[in-house]
């Protein structure tokens, strides 16, 4: 397939190319150039007037609570989403799995319609939870990175190893998913976190989400929550909203941090300091977190992240850096060939209509996408070279 005459945000820096051709072969970008000669019989589409951008990577979600939208707002975070006693757990336990899957399926479809081509889900409920998400994904072409979890929690100061039964469960769990999404260092002891560090798949963990979780770690163990989370040797950390400078320095040795500014704000927990993370040398990606407390919309997430960061620090931030958080940086965190338009990368992209009422005239493509575009400007969403939504 040859896409012709599109405006493109190309490569790892999302450089704006006003007009170029893009060739896709076997679901992968083959060439990006000013003019590409089509192969004999190759399908071609004239995309004049369209802006081609990488598909969004929603790098942190919990879509399992899609049935509980806004069911526990205005409550402290732990009352709402704590993995053991939060309102979320009660709702999920008392709902038929078929209904949970139905609403997860709807969220997956919604995400595709909003230009999200990959999402990274912290899936609760052990191996059964993973199976339920796989069921929900049927018929939706979105790429899902599923990070499963053992429903096994303990005191943070315990040194007990993972019991035999959970060892067996862990093996089964990891067979069915892409890695571990650990709830946090406060629900796991040192020996268990170290055990998790030995898994061969992706590892991620919540850290420094709230002032309470930071204080609880020091109170129970005398150590910072982030330093203990790092015992699991995570590829990336989630939140870091209340992380210290030293914590961020330590996090810069991982693939990065996924921040969820709107979710943190809607739980009245604070705002992650994205600028401080950049200064510490961290790769920062963006996620929308629980569907229960926030909409899975990367346009809204980028808009909020951009303005709140400038408002907090009283300094301008490049919208290009915010757009990278929703695309390139997420791909880097996953270690996958997605998140940018460049030869050899998966052909996951979104075509935006630059003549859409909300965008025209487009003077700055990066700014227009970060704080003006909505899904109504989307002409088509393509995943692995196949049209997943809309029409080219
Ligand atoms: Zn989370």
C-alpha cells in the first residue's frame, strides 16, 4: 500500500514533513520519502489534506473497571481503587464476568475510535482475569499488552517468600500474558518483589502515587517506596507523582515512567512533575489509568499534561515533547517497534483531517494535535497496515 501526499510527523522526533509518500508492506512501514514509485499493481491512496501521525500508545490502563465509571468519585484514592479493600474490588467481585467483559470490549472499541493503537493494561484477577480480557478483545484489532497480577498481598515489612501455591499460579499467569503489573511495594515484601524481578517478561509497578503510600513505606520499612519498588527490577514505573529527585534519578536507569496526570488529579492526589522527570533524564510516557476514574482518551490526557505542566512550572513546554509521550516514548518503554513512523516500525497510524473545523488552519501541527484535536478530526485509524476504524 502506498500512501501519497500526506503531511507526516516522522521519525523519533515527530518531525513535520508537509508532504511525503509512505509505503507499507506486510503491516510494517517500508519507506518514507518525498516521492515513492509504486510497485507494479500496488494499491495507492491520495492522502492530500490529511496529517499522518503515529497511533497513540496508552501506556497505563485498568480497563477491568469499565463497568464502574464514576461509581466512587470524591472518595480518597484508597477507598476507591485500593487493590484489597477499595470500592472497585467490591464492584468487580459482585459483577458477572460476562458483564465485565462486555464493558471492557466497549472500552477497547472506544480506544480505537480515539486513535489508540496499543494499550498497556494492568490486569487484576490472576490468570482468570487475563483470560477474561482476551475474551473482551475478540473482534477488536487493538494491540493489547497485558500485564497480569497475582491476587496475593502481604505486609511490606515481611520477608516471607512467595508460597508454593502462588509460585504455581505465577507460572500459569505468565504463560498467558506479556508480563507483570505489580500493584505496589506496600502490598509486597522484599523477597516477593525480588522473586518477581526474575520473571523473563515485562515488569512494571505502581510507585509514589500518593503522599500516603510514600509515608506508609517509610513508616513500615524505613525505606522509600520507590527504592523498594525497584527491587522488582521493573522495566518501567507507573505514576511517580510524589517521587523525590533521588527517586527520579534512580528511575532514569529504567526504560522510563508512565505518568497519569488526569487520573492523579481526579483522585485529588497531586500532579506528576513531568519537567523534573525530564531533568532527571527519564523517558516519560502517558497513560489514562482506571476507566472507573478517567476516560481512556489520549487527546484529553495530552492537553491536560501540557497545560498543567506549564502552569505548575511557569515555563513553556514544547507540545512536541507531550506528543512524544503519547507515541514514541510509549513504544520505547515497551521495547516494541511501534510509536513512530519510520522504516521497520509497525504500521500503526492515525490520519487526521487537517481541514476539520477544530483544526483548520493548522499553523503548528504538534500544538494542534495536543490541545485542539479530538476524535472527530480522525479520518482513519490503521493498525499493522489494516484499517481498524474509519476509512482512507
Ligand atoms: Zn494503575
